[in-house]
């Protein structure tokens, strides 16, 4: 049976929200085949982004315009491995 490992989101520094931005994370489990990112507005707790990307890299690319300047968000990353297992991690 495969062991599930928690993805660890790397710190996100200041960036231009108009441009695409890549958020990286670490994951030591089986090979990743896709990831899902969910972004919540910290003030309203409304989902402002929810998307799945088929990629084997431990990162998620957010399109420009996803974020607004001066706001804070909570990012949830869920990874899916080659065995179909998934695990989620939350970062503020």
C-alpha cells in the first residue's frame, strides 16, 4: 500500500497579480500526475479560484488576474499521484 505524504507549500512572496504566478510545493510521495489548487479570500472565505492542472511538477501556475493587490488568501493544494491517491495541504 502506498504511503500518503503531505504536500508542503513553499512561502509565497510579493508578486505582480496581473501576471501569471507559479506557487511551488514539495511532495515526497509517489509521482505526481496532477494537482488541484483552491484559493480562498481570507476576509470573505469565498472561493476565488479552483482549478486542476495535469502536470508532474510540484507547482501550480495561477493565471494573471487571479489575485487582487493588497489582499491575503489561503491556498489549498491537493496532489494526485500515479496510483490515484490524493492528499491536500492548506497554506495561508
